[in-house]
C-alpha cells in the first residue's frame, strides 16, 4: 500500500508507521487521518504484525497538532463533525485496536499530536519532546479526546492547568506526570520502543487483546470493567494460547504462541 502523507513498514513483527509531513511538523490534515486509519487497519489485520509503533518524521516533531489551515474557516457544524470523524477514524480507533500501539514521541506533540499519543496504548518520549494542548490559545478546546484522556493519565488538576495555560511540558515532566513511561535520547527512541515491543511479542497476542479490552473498560462510562475482565479472563481458557502457555510452564520450556 502506498501513501502520500505517511510511511508504513514492517520488520520482525513490528509495523512502524511514520507521519511524514516534516515541513508542516507532521500536522494532521484530513488526508493524513484517512491514511493513518487505513495503515492501522492493515497492520491490525496483518498476522505478522504483533506491535505497532507510531512516530513522526524528522527530528523536530511527533505531530504539532491538527492542521490549523484546514479548520480555520469552519462553523459550528463543521467543527463538531471534524472532532467526531477524527475520533472515529483515528483516536478511538487506535485506543480500541487489538494490536498494541506504542507512541514514539520524537519532538513536539501538541494538540491533536498529544491526543494521538494519548490514544496509543502507551508512550515513550525522546528527551527533546515537548507536549501540550494549546487549543485554548486558538479559541477552541481539545476535540480529539484530549479533555478525557489527559485527566485519565495525569490527573484532573494537572490536565486543567495544561489545558487552561495552553503551555508545553518537557519530556521529564511528562514522565513524572505519568504521561510517558520512559524518556531516552533521540537516537535511542526507536530502539527502546523496539526492545519493549520485543518483550510484548513474546507473550500471547490473544491474551493481550483481552487485556486491552479489559483495561480500556475501566475508562468507559456505563461499563463495569470487572465484568469485562471476568468475560475476557474466561475466554482465554478456550484458546490455544492458554493451552500452550500453561503447558510450556509445566514442561519448563518457553511458550511458542501460535500468533494472531
Ligand atoms: N497546523 C498547520 N501547520 C502547522 C502546524 C499546525 N498545527 N504546526 C506547524 N505548522 C506548520 C507551520 O505553519 C509552518 O509551515 P510554513 O513553513 O509553511 O509556514 C511549519 O509547520 C513549521 O512550523 P513553524 O511554526 O515555522 O516552526 P517553529 O519551530 O517556529 O514552531 C511550533 C514550532 C510547534 C511551536 C509551532 O509550529 C506551533 O505553535 N504550531 C501549532 C501548534 C498548535 O497550536 N497545535 C494545536 C493545533 S489544534
């Protein structure tokens, strides 16, 4: 599959998707969101992709936000549709994907860029990364899930401050807040993501899929996460992965999981 705004390549079970508009600091325009939806769909269906890494092209930005030039003239209806479509195609889509998604935050992650990173299952940042939700400085609020996922990750007070000030935080502060799991050098960012992806790939993809569903259920209104966990836990007992995992343990050997 060939794309205009992104790159996607698979290597050893990892598909790396790179947003490739460095001259626009990888800002998310409509075409890029559509291509990302397509690339995530392809990677999720691909039996040989066990983990997806998403990053930005160039040394400066992960994603500097939604493309402001595309929505500057929008009215109330257009604005609502923009948020709804983006959440459906990309942000909620990634969060609920069965394949683990790691955000490699390699520079500015602002507005829709930080929202994209937050929709991923977890985040790793390079030490030059700067993160923030500057929307209120543009006269809007975050519309790609930022008002929901930021407080989930950093707590309500910090989220309120970040949104109200529209300021940026450094990578180390983001780590202290729990927004990113690890901080490393720019050179080591992708290798560290790949190392962690390697640890994930040793485990059952079927079990990981169930775990993603159960963990996400904790953040869904009107859903009893404990019930989701019980259902997903029970389902595992009917899988080949469960038979292999428990048998391998008892036989004192490494499990060889059949895959997706
Ligand atoms: N939407 C559209 N274009 C963007 C963009 C965005 N969110 N962020 C950056 N760009 C474009 C700039 O317009 C510029 O394009 P040009 O060279 O054609 O003029 C190019 O990317 C480089 O950005 P520039 O502002 O010159 O880089 P900088 O190093 O001076 O500043 C930032 C970097 C990130 C501080 C600055 O680009 C910025 O504030 N961007 C917007 C961030 C934002 O508000 N995001 C939330 C959107 S909802």
